[in-house]
């Protein structure tokens, strides 16, 4: 999850998750300071029965393994970004990608909000800190963060933010929000130090 180096920033592993066509590959490519690794393949007629493109009809490719990128924040944190595949049939890969992660960004599209339910459930069950980032798409309806949180039945305290992952500053703000949320979450999970009450008197 965290790797401290004396000669550089702290390395943190971050997951970018969400439904099919929600913008995971775009986000990694937008913020990565290195050439992002992509494992995209063209959509074919053979996959038409399993990959619904309702609402994302212009999408022509899909991630079949993962996207990978890196960004340094405030010269303190080196974030290694792992974009997960969105389709159900690739979920066997999620456990491997999630191993050792600090937390996750769940991207949501208000036109297909149900598509991120599974990702939310995945991170809740594994107690991996996450935030929900509502990505802007041209022509999509705008909802406030309270409405989205209620629609997803999120636990209190899970941040919901609005964003446009095509814009670098917007995508960076998502990552900053996640790091801050994960830091608070892990701090709250630390056990309270034991209180010394002295020797127990014998009867």
C-alpha cells in the first residue's frame, strides 16, 4: 500500500474503477506524467451481446487488463494509477490489482449510474477506502453530490465529487481527495493505545 523512500516521494497505489466506458482510461491518460500503459482492444460484433454500449455508442475500444500511469503530487506522493477493466468478465483480475492499494476512485456516469454499483460493493466489502467521482459527459444530466450519494446508498462520510476527467486539474483534484479520505480512514482504524490500570489485586 505504502512504500517510503528516503530519496524520493512516498509511493502509493491507487485504483481507478467503475463501469464500462465511464472514463477510466481517459483519467489515467490525462494525469499521468509518464506514457501510460494501455491494454485496449477494439470492440467487435462478437462482444455486442455482453458489452452494452447504451449511452456510450461512440466507444470503439475497451480495456482488457488494466491501464497504468504515474503522477507525483506536491512532491510528497508518487501515485501509481491502475485502471481496472469495467466488464464483469474481467473481474477475476480485480483482486490481483487491488492487492496493496491505498484506495480507489469509483468513476460514475449519471446516464448509467447502476454500472458503478458493483465497484462500490467491491470496495465496501473489502474495506478499501474509496471516493465516488461523477464524471461529466456532454448531454448528461447534472445531479448534486447529495443526490448521487443517496442513489448509490453510500455510507456517511464517503466523499462524492463532480469532475471532468478530460481536464488535468479536475482529475488531479480527484486524486487529492482520495488520498486525504484514505488517510483519514486509516487513522480512524488505528486501535486506541491500551490504558495501563496496574496489577490486578488477588483475592
